[in-house]
């Protein structure tokens, strides 16, 4: 056994398992647990970089600024919707998934290096010439002999 083959034999299962876990979490992970908590919901103006809601072709923020939206309260009375009333919860899964895939890239790199070492080590192992057998010095037989005790 040579060093490359040993590195490949140890590294391939370790890096392969790590890659499988990282990639599996990113592809089949739970997508609904990454929402902004209700208590930490953001104001609408802080979420302009993530999305924009249009109402009749105009951003929702513009409607809220000029008080053109109304709602009905529990008693059935109408009131104007103000920007302070609107809060947004974001699903942060895309950012989390990107981080997981980023880690999977490093795991895949380790797996690729380990597999390369394993393949090169196997090629080197099978292309080595056979070790010559050691010949005993002349005058000695190849089999051990038993000494006879003199009587």
C-alpha cells in the first residue's frame, strides 16, 4: 500500500459523507423554518431590496404614504392603513441554502481530492513491479533444518 492509496481510502468515505450531508441539507432541507420571527417582522421600506408589491401598477409603499388604502376593523368601521401597520416576514431559506451549497462545494473538493488520491494510489499499486524474492545465501537450504542432537 502506498501513501496516496491510504489517503484515498481514509478521505473518500469521510469527504463523501460530509458532501452528502451538506448537499442533502441544501436540496431537501426544511424550507419553512427560516421565516423572520413574527416579533421581528420588518417595516415595508426595509424590504425593498428583496421584493416589491405593486397595487394597480404602483408600489404598495406609495399607496401607504398617501393614505389611499383602507381596511375594516372588527366593528366594521373603515380606517386608513398606515405604513406603520404593515410588517413583512421574510423567508430566509434562499440565503441559508446558498450558505449550505457553499459548504457543499468545499466538501466536494475534498471528495474529489480523496478520489484522485485513491485512483492514483491504485494505479501506482498495480503498476509496481513485483518484489523479487530474496534468495538465501549459498550453502543454506531454503527450508529450515533440524539439528540433531549427538548422543
